[in-house]
C-alpha cells in the first residue's frame, strides 16, 4: 500500500525502520499519552514491526503504517486502525515531537481514514484519546470526527477523562480528492469553482444568529419556525437541556448545515435539520444525522423520530433513505399552550 499526500508518504513497514520507530516512541509526549507504544530498544521495535507486518492483508488485527516525509524520506511517526473487540475500530496516530505543529498528523490521518475504512470494510471509525491531549483532539476535529462522549471512562487500563469521537464516511455526489492519491477526502466537498472544507461540531448558543439565518434560507425550514421556541431564548433553553446532541456543519466562519436533536430520557426527536441550498447533495445531511444518532445512543436512547411536512417530498425521500420508516398507524396531535404559537393544521 502507498498513500501520497502533498508532503507525506504512508506505506508498509520494513525491518530497517526499527531504529526510527524506537527513537520516535521515546518522545516525552508519546510516553505521556500512549505508554504501551514505547520501545526501549531497537530489538523491541524490530519485534513489534515483525508483528505489524504479519497483519497486512488481514482485517482482524491492527493495521499500522509508517509516515514518511516526501522531502527526505524520514520516518516521522505512524497511523493505524485498531479493532476495539466489538466490531468497531479506532484510529491511532503519532508524529515525533520534533515535527509537531506542522500539520503532519492531520494530513496523514485525513488521507489514511478512507483507505483504512475500505480495507477493513467499515463506514465509521472512532477516535479515543485523553481529554487533556488537546493536540490530538484538534487533529480529530480537523479530520471530521464528531464528539460523541466526553467524560470518565476506561483508557489504557485506568479510569481517566477521555474524549471519544466518531468519523463517518459520508456518501457524496462530488468529493474533493486528497492530493496525489485519488482518495475521497472526508469533510470536503467540491463546488462549481472551489473545494469547500467543513467540520461537524456541537452547536452552542453563540451560533444562534448564523443558524437562524440558515433556517431562513429555505422556505421549508422557514415555515417550521415559531417566534417562541425558535427565539434566542427558546434555543438557549433547548441547548441547555440537550448540550451534547445538536450539531452544525461549519465551513470557515459559516454554518452550512445544522441538526437539533433532543430526548426526554426515553425517545429522541430531531428538529430543524437543514443544509444550505448551495451545499446540498454532498452528504452533509447524512453526516449530521450520524452525529446526532451516535450522540443519542451514547445517552442511552434506543429510538428516535422526526416530523416532516407531508408535501416536502425531498425531505421525506431523504429520511426514508436514512432508514426512518413512515408510521401510518398513529395520529400526530398538537395543542398549543401559548397564544403566540399556532396549533397548526
């Protein structure tokens, strides 16, 4: 396997890399965050490489590849996909401390993700790291991972504060290509004139004005708004009750997609899912839905529903494609408790 980006090469290990692997593993930063990846001697590194080489072509063990610079071929770290034992996989990566701050980890992970997903036959990969590993969290966020859990959990055999996120390979009609390798890049869409990169993150009340403008960009979203629930105060209350289940797709300073999702402890409900008309049919909506569903599952919710206008044919087709069935054996009934909010038809 060979992946090339603008500055890096990712390929299979060889035994002559043992010295570099040993040196890189002894970084102070690496010792602090991934102690099980430290090799005290070149022989230990050679034994580890021998094992990793034996896993190539398999899908039940770790898939680990060195990262080298194209400029001089220096081995500066690794990327890997590791099975978690329950059918899911975790991304792993390390760049030697002397090369930190150059964006190498982001460049390598972004290129490796779709290749790894194809090799192991999955559409989603988790990212798990210590909550105080700010650099690693930044890499995950830049590569399109969405946080699904922040708190206390098991990490390296200890109970620690962890950051758990998920990357989802999103379907797209047109995708940007990673430089040099022809692999679709997650979190990027190709418009008519330029490539637009975006990330998916949690919504905060500071996003309100941009989200409200987004909702008003389409007639279907605009007609679902009401002056109380969707006011600044109404959304603030909603986010306080549901701080971890609402997400935005963000490109630069612009919010190009949003989904509000909450629950009552038993059932989840999706509100006001919207993607700006200029960025539709690029898989953004599917990524937002995945983020919301994973967040709800983390909070113990087993079932989720949404309400769609019957005459909104594109939206109904979208939700059908996402696996949301149409219930015909129920009557949906409304009663307004506020004179400013119409009951509806």
